[in-house]
């Protein structure tokens, strides 16, 4: 069928069904670089982290990772500050203020790849090291971007788990944050492409918006369950808010087992449902690691040990991380939490 | 002689610069009506607000039944048995008549909840006492005419069956007939032993009703007399400090060509088939009872409620008036009956109010010519003898009469050809009244055509060249100056006799 | 200035003192605060809010309110992109049309409010949802990018060393101030806010004035949208979400009475600057965003409280 | 007396009073019923017990908050901080619950704190003469910012057994619905028949007159806000106990939802008129609309536009009715 509601219109690149990694055409460095940045090698760094928004589990986790890394590195002071709603205008103001206040490095997760570009370029022009994570900006507006997992990788993991848990010909619906959130839009588009390619019989019903609000997510998921009754076999949660809320909806509807909930989420929020066997698998990279990696990358950039053209970078306990398409650093394959291992995580 | 139930001595009160009251002593005994008299701005309402616990006196003491009292709030006053009917009506537009009457002291059920049944019945009874059987107790106050609100306000005061009943110009909004009925009510209360403080600018009432009368001038106590022992002239003397030449000085001016002609004018069902011609230099009076649709007629001509039928001609040319702005630009001015709501922007200054209707003229290319505005305001201020600190005083702070002068001035400033005045001297002291009447005939003399709506029969008869009588939204009778005597006109108003009478 | 404004000039005086004090304190906190560069940059950041606040002052002076401005901003932003990319119109024309649409949206508000006598708060509460909905529906969540460079002069460029949009804001502030303070239109606006009936009975074309004001409110929202798009170089249907509260905060902080009849553009301007100065200055002083919001809330309440204590008589 | 008065007695027939007194409520009720029927025919599952439950129970907290909001608006004030306060109180409740306090404390605390906070707001409005929209705009930022500074947005999980009152049922009916219905009826009755209830209308209708008739305006305003706080507290508990986790942020735009429910429910923003029944019905109507649009397969992209149109339609219908009454 036509593209799923909520997906963007950028070209998709679905992975092979059997998971053989797509041959990655190596790309030249396409990131930007700070103009006459002072030599920061080994010097103390003053870093600010401006996520999409503060006050949600996911970015609390990334911010924790950043803090951990900063502590390990010793001579880095990092703080997280940002808007209380995923609002591009406010995010820009925050970054702008920190440029003025003269930080050494900026970590960001963009609410909009293009809208954030001008202010990031301004930061580079001010000689500040800029590294993105979670949500990318235009490449030339920052130096490096730590990619938690490729969009098509996430898409594959999600769709595969869905098909596995609810059957190849299952009907399912999607609960996302808003259609304008770039990452979610990308994932949905990639999922559509991958499903068409590898699980053609999966039946996408519809996509509903639920902001980053868990009560709204719960109500939306419940409405979906009510609307489709037994026809609905699965729900895909696209955010760390939507997924637990959907699980809750399934639980309260007494549909555990008959409706599979697959989605991106943080372990803590999902534990109750995973332990109750209502949710079998939660797809997510470890956001703490994501923040941790981002911090290490920034340090490396500041020290000049990570330069354009590099193929990998050392990231503390995470070891060597690969550089992919030009100026991105891949955190690794998405992590799948299950009843067995979820207890070992706390974020 | 019985002890005063309420006694004030050496009361003083000032607002910022204005010394509204100084050294005023006053008392009232059970079973007497004590009239309070004075020019506009003399301080009557202020004194009453002191009695009502709204204003705290700066100096002086107050006693109820002999014991010293300090009213911190209207609540205290009510508790002490003082009920007040205020000059500017204080009602709740969205509540029903019954609720307005009993707000704060509604009859309760055993559960302590409001007993709606009894409340409505009580309200009914009180209104019948005021001979308003037609007034529906479930009706929203907002939909009532000025006169009916006045009735409700009075019923409200009666409902507290107070020992002291203070009435600030209660008949101002009433037609003579209604006023007479009210006076009966007041007498009844007096005979019940209620002490009544009565403010009015209508001399006739004072003499018909009061036992004693106290006069204020510019906030100062002038004196107290036994009504029996003083003449009207004497009272006026005390009030204004000079004697006034007779009222209603309608000088005969040559009636000119027709200016405003109205043919079969109707608006919905409140104004039906109104036809008349108004000539330059003429004062055409419209008499009628409350609800007779006189105001609606005016509103229709003025374009507030555009006519649903009939036509209006200015200088013989038919005009379609659909908005007040249009009417104004055609040279029609309307001095409304509800001064506070329709006439003035009370939070603004006198100057701003005076220029509101002529913004177009005092503005050059949209910009207000402040110099021009100021001088204009000063002229009008002087010409109408407004008593206030100056043109920058807020209208809110003016006394009722002075507010009315501002409204008049504002409309005369538009240099209209047709001036419609709805209750032009409602609540205005004899002095000011004379001034306004003199002004009216001066304007008429200058060829202005004046349409005067008034519920005060003497005024209508005294000022008008011709008189129309309305009832139920129709013109039921027409008289010319000589044909119009109180009896026939009054009869026509109540519809008992007359019909399309003389001329 | 007219006497009706005098007490509020008093409010503005208080506010101004507050502003100066704030500037001093903040300058003391960080040497990077009181620099030309930073201040100009702050001007750039507050332009959209500022523009909308100017019209909102008129709206609130008439005793009304316009909650739909944020949504209008979003709608116009989206349409700018749609006109330019999807309909292939020349960008200048698209810009003009976008602003025009803002005007139409405002006009609709005005008509609902005057013709159907719907209280402004309710009317604009409804169109708040409606216009945002239209933005989302029309955009289908797609954003339009890749504008030509000259377009960014408006939102990211400078003119004589001052951010381009700051010129626009300054100019319009002047115009608004003059119109409200010195013209017949302004006087009518105050009269309507203080006593609509009396204004009508005085021949003031109440409905026309109101419609004009709500239309203007929509127009500036549209203009703000164009500037905003130029500043962030993309369009999104969620642009301008929540702007209405920031704007209203600035206006009431500026001493405009929410009940109508009083208020000045000067006050609004000071209110704007004060808020922006706090946002920026506190950030530079190391206070986090959440802390800053708290301070702004407190300042709002305390400022109004202070001016109440000073001007009781005129209450 | 006059012809103008003639039709008056006819006007007071019981039906007439019902229509003019509860016109808006009736319109909204009709709208709800119509909606249910139409959508129910289109997709019977809409009327399924489970869906009705989620419509009513899932939004009861909005209706409950709207009760207090209506009183505030009727008194001539407004509260734009209601959403933030609900968020804060919900977190407070959850924190106490996981903090090992007895569950009844976790339930009672938000109510008490809600009353206290809003009494404070009321005091600023009444005694310091600051317009309520200003005070509550300030509170909005203070609460929002404060909540995040304190909690850093950490979610509250591992809530104790028996805490989730919103998930409890009585005679098969979810607790939130009980709260909504009982509180609405009680409040409506109280507003109409208690002296203080009428006082609220009086203050909203004409403060000057209210003062002159001996009403202690200041105290009454404080009281109104305090009562509002009570309802907000309950709303917060219902909100907090809907799920296994509590999000430590203020629910986005909740204040607008609540205010819309109140005003569309027929409460005059100018104060002085309206009933809490209307606001509750309106809250349900919006919930029903939101759900039905999904059932009707309205393009998710156009959903909010349609919602906006429907709200506007309700408002205009009400205005048309009012003009006929005039
Ligand atoms: N709130 C106020 N602030 C300032 N001055 C006031 C205030 N109220 C009344 N005044 C002044 O006090 C004086 C007396 O006013 P008051 O209303 O008592 O006159 P009055 O005798 O009732 O006149 P009228 O017969 O026209 O009602 C007037 O000069 C008026 O301007
Ligand atoms: N007794 C009444 N009962 C109900 N409504 C009334 C009554 N009297 C007047 N009204 C309302 O007021 C309107 C007429 O009052 P209005 O004041 O215009 O009459 P009027 O002839 O101008 O009397 P006045 O100007 O002396 O008050 C009617 O259309 C009606 O709506
Ligand atoms: Mg008086
Ligand atoms: Mg009249």
C-alpha cells in the first residue's frame, strides 16, 4: 500500500531481509569544522548538552551517560539544559545563549535538522566544537554525529520482532509522537519500505499522534484497541513515551498476549510489562551509552584525536566505534531488551 | 418627640482633592421621612454612601439608636438595619429579579439551602406591594428597562425590612404615575414606623412626603427645616444660595422648515408605525409610561436598532440610518437615558468623553489635535457649568447631575441639527435643570430641532411646542402646546381616554 | 499622553526601574551579557514575539484577547512553503500571500467576534485549534526547505550592523505606539475597552475597529511567520506553538489591563525587553531554563503587585 | 401595564425556564447523543462498553478540573495554571506513594495542597488586586519550571498495589466516572441552592453591587479558588493513578482543554452565568469527538482541523441560541 502515515518522503534504504549488512559506500567527511578553535588538547572542557527537550526518561538517560563520561574523563564539566517541550525555537535560543556564554563544546539532539543548522554554524564559527547525537542536523552544521543505530536498522529490528510476535499477516497500528518529529518520521518510512520488502503480508492499519504525553498515548492506544477489536494484532510504539503507554493500554484492556507491543523504550518504564509477559521485546540502543559516546567523541574532537577521514574512534568502555557515511559514528546495532536481561539495566 | 434612630454629626469626607462632605450633621427618627436636598455634587450620595458603609468618614461620628457605630462595610450597615437604594442601580444583570431582591438574605430551607419557591413568592409579594404585577420574577435583570430595575432595587431594600431606609433619587427613573405609586409605598413604610431618608430633586415630592428637610451645598451642611415651615422658594434659596427664575423657560421661537420627518417607522414589535415631523427651532416632546417604547423609537432613529419598516427623511431627503455613526454624521445627536452605561466612558476623563463623538473632527489626518481638543473641552466645560476639578477629572468621580451635563455637552459639541434627548433632566437639581432647559430653548432658538423624551409631565408640557404620547410602542395622541394640559395627556398616557385626541 | 494613561505610565516607570535594575544585576553576573553583539542578537530572537505583542496590546486594550496567534503563525509558515514550493510561485509573492493569509485568519476571528458576538477568548480558543489543524493538514507533516540565500537576509542577515528583523520590529513598534497613543483610532480603541456601549452610542464604529484590530493581529502573526521561517530556514506545522502565552505575558507585564481600556505600547515594549533580558541574562549567569521560567513567573506577579501598591487610587 | 410587558408572564413556563436556563447543556447533550448514534452506526465498536469506558473514564479528570474552573470563571476570574498544577500534584501524589507513605496520604495530600496553593492564588487576586490571569500566568511558569528543577523529569515507577484508584471499579463502573458524575451533580446542586453558590454568580455578575449588598468579595474569591483547588487536587489524583507510571512533566495544553470545556459548556467568560453540568458535558463531548474521529478514519493529518471546526460549530450554535432568547 501507499506510504504509511507519519513517514517522511526522503529516500528509503531497507536492509536485506536476512540481515546481511548493506555494503556501506564509504563517503568522504562531510561534517563542518570550527573556525580557528583554540587548542583544547588535554585542556579542561566546558560542555553543554542541549537535547530536544528535558524531563523525559530518554533524555534523562542520555544526559546521565554524558555525565558519566565527563566524570571518567575528569577535566570536563558537562551540564544538560534545554526546553521543556520539543520546541525548535526555544532550543535555538538555548544554544544561542550558550554560544554567547562561551562554552568549549556543544552536544545536541536536534528538534529539526535544518532549523537548528544556522545556530550550530554560528557555534562552529565561534570556534566551538559541535557534536550531535540521537537526532541529526545538516552534516555541515556540526562536526560529528553519534548515530545510535541506522534508521533502516531500527526499522528492521522493529518489523522483524513484530512479525515474529504477532504473525506474518498481522494487522498493526503505530503510536508516534508527532508526524513532524524527524527521527520518528524516518523510522516509519523505513519500516514501511522494509515491511513491503520482507514482510509483505503485514497489514498497517493507521498511525496516531500522541505527543510526548503518556496519558494521551494511553488513550490513543486504547482507542485503537477498541476500534479494531480482535483485528488488531500489534502496536508499534515509536517513542519511549508511547511504548509503555501502549503496553499499559493492552494490559488494562486485558489483551496481553493477543496484542503484541513492540517499540522503542527505556527499560525502567517497560519492566512492569516485560515481567508480566505482556511485552516480549523492547527495541532500543542504550541511551546512556549514546550520551556516553557523544561525550567521548566531543573530547576526541577537541583533542584533535578524531579528525576528518578517521574510520573509528575510541569511546571509553564502549571501545572502538565505527565511522559511517562520512561524519557519523555508529553506536552499534540496536539493543533488544528481554525478560532475561532487562533487570540488569536502570535508566 | 421620639429619639433619632440614626444620627450623624460633623461628618467629613474627601476624595483626593475633593472635599465632598464637611461638618455635616443629620438625623432621622422612626416614622419620619427626612428629605436630603442639594445641588448636583452637593454631597448627598456621598453622605448616603457613608451611611451605607461604602465610604468611611474621615471625621465625625454615627449613632444607631443611640449607640456609636462604625460601618466598615455595607454588611455592617445592613446588620444595623440600614437598607439603601443607591442612585446608580446596583443589580446583577444575569440573575433573575427574585435573586436580585434576595441576594445575601434569601429564605432558606431547613437544610440551610435556598428556598426557591418561597423566594419567588416573597419577591412576587414585594413587587405587588410596589404595584408591578407585570414584572416577572424569573426575568433576567439585564432585559429590564431602567424603570423596572429601579423597582427591583427598591424591592430589594424593602425585602430586608429595615429600620432605616435610605433612598437616593428613587423616582428619578420613574414616570409621574409610577412615582406617585412609589410615594404611597413610602408613606406606608413610614406609617409602619420605618425611618426614611429621601433624596430627590423633585420639589413636589419633598413637600408631599417629607416631615423635615436637610440641605447640603458643596458638601457643607446648610440647615434643617420642618417641611411645613418652609416654602419651595426658600428651599431653592438654601440650595443654590440664590433664587432661580422660573423653570421651563421655553421662549417662543419661529418654527422653521421641517428637518426630520419620520413615516411609519417600526422596529420589531416594540416600535410600531411612528410618524411625525420635526421642524427647525421646534421642541417636540414625547410623553409615555415606562415601556411605552419611547427610547426604542429614539434608538431606531439614531440607528442603534435600525428600522425594520418605514422611512426617515432629513430636509425632505430620505436617508437610511443603519448606525449611530451615520446618524451623527447626518447631524442627529442622541442623549441617552442610561447615562452610566450608554452616555459615558466612566473610567475616562471629562476631556476624553467630550471628544469621543467628534474624534473625526478634532483629528487631522487621523492624528488627534490635542491643543484643539483641550480648548474645545475647556469651552464646553465652562459653557455647561460642570462642577469638577477640571477637564482631566475622571467622569466616574462626578456627581450624577454633572455626569449628565458632560453627556449633553458631548453631544452639543457635534453641532447637530436634530437633538434627541431621552430623560434629559433625570436626576438633575433645580438649578442645573433650569440651566439645561434654558440651554435647550437657546439651541432651539438657533434653529436646532429637538426631540425630547421625558417621563416628567410638567417638563414635557412646559418645554414642548407639541407633545406626542406613546403607549405600547405606538403614538396614541398628539397635542399642541395649548391643547396639552396635564389631565388629557396623563389620560392618553395611561390609555384610559383620549386616543387620537386634539390636533 | 491622556490622563487615562497616567497611572499606567506610572506602571511603566516602575517597570522601567525594574528593567534597569535587572540589566545591572545581570550585567554583574556575566561580562558577556551587556555587549552590543549579545543585545542585538537578543533583539533578533525576540522579534517574532515582539511583533505579535504589538497587535496583542491593541486587542487586549479593547478588552479582547487573541489566543490563535501561535496557530496563525504556524499556518502562515506552512503556506509560505506550500505557495513557494508546491505551487511554484515566486518567493516574494509567496511571502506576501502568507502574510495576507494571516490577515484573513485574523479577519475571520474578527468576524466571529463581532458578527456572532462570540467572546474573543472562546472564539480564538476555537480558531487556535482550527488554524493549527489546517497547518498540519495542509503540510501533511512535510517541511519545506532549501530557500534561496537572499531570503535569509530577513531572518539571519544584518542591515547597518543591526539584525534586519530588528529594524522591522522597531519601525512597527513606533507605528503602533503612535496609532494607539495619538490617533483617533487609538482613542476609539481605548473607549471600546472601557465601555463598548457608550462608544457605540457615541458613533464609534465599534465593530469595524475591532475587526481591523484582529485582522492586524493576524497580519503581524503572518509577518512574524515569514521572519521566523527566514530565521530557521525551514517550515514546520508546529511553529509558533505556545507563542500566545509568551505574548500575553509580555503585554500584561507591560501594564495593559486584561479588562481593557488601559495599556500602552511603551509598556509592552519594556515588558518584552525585560523578559528577554531575563531569559538571556540568567542563562549567561548559569541559571538553567527551568529556573529561568520560575523567575519570569515571579517577576510577572511581583511587577503587577508593585504597580498596584503604587496606584491604588486609580484602581 | 404596557404592551412591552404583556408577553412577560408567558415567558415563565417551566419548559421555557429550562431551555433558557440550561440551553447550552441541552445543546451539548444533543451533540453527544447525535455523535454517539452516528459513529455507533458507522462502527458499532464505538459504542462498545470498553470504548465508552475509555471515553468517560479516560477524560474524567478533565471534567473534574473543569468543575472548579467553571466556578472560577463564573466568579469573573480564570486560571491558566490548572494544567501545571495538576502535573505538580500528580507527581506529589506519586512521590508520596512510592515514598512508602500510606496510600490515603498519597491521595489526600494533592487535594490539601491544591486547596492551599489556589487559596494563595485567590488571596493575590482578591487582596493584592492582581488580575487572576496575571497571577495564574505567573503560577504557570513557576509550577512548570519548579517541577522540572525538582524532579529533573525522572519518571515515577513502581507504584504500590491499590494506589491506582482510577483503575478501580464500583458496580462495574470505573471510579473516575463515579467521581465525575457525583462531583458534578453535587457541585451543580450546591451552586444553585447554597447561599455561597449564588454569591459566586453575584460576584461574577457585578462585583460593585455584590459589595454593596454586603458580600465579602475578598473572602469569597479566596474561597472560590480554594474550592477550585479541591477539584484540581482530585483531578490530579485521577490523572496520576491512570497508569503504572507518572511522567514528571506538566501535561501539554491541559489548561486550554479544561478552559475550553468550561466555556463551551456555557460558562460565560465574562462571569456571572453558566453551570458545571455544561462543562462536564463539554469535556465528555470533546473526548467523544477525539475518539470518534479515529473511528471515522479521518485522516490523522486533518484530525485537529476537524476538531477545531467542531468546537467552533458548538460555540456558534450556542450564540445563535442566545440571540433567539434575547
Ligand atoms: N469616588 C469619588 N472620587 C472623587 N470625587 C468624588 C467621588 N465621589 C464623589 N465625588 C465628588 O464628591 C462630590 C459629591 O458627589 P455626590 O455624588 O455626593 O453629589 P450628589 O449630591 O449625589 O449629586 P447628585 O444630586 O448629582 O447625585 C462631587 O463633587 C463629586 O465629584
Ligand atoms: N414593565 C416592563 N416589564 C418588562 N419589560 C419592560 C417593562 N417596561 C419596559 N420594559 C423593557 O424596556 C423596553 C421599553 O423600556 P423603555 O425604557 O425603552 O421605555 P420608555 O418608553 O423609554 O420608558 P423610559 O424611557 O421612561 O424608561 C421594552 O421594550 C421592554 O424590553
Ligand atoms: Mg447623587
Ligand atoms: Mg426610555
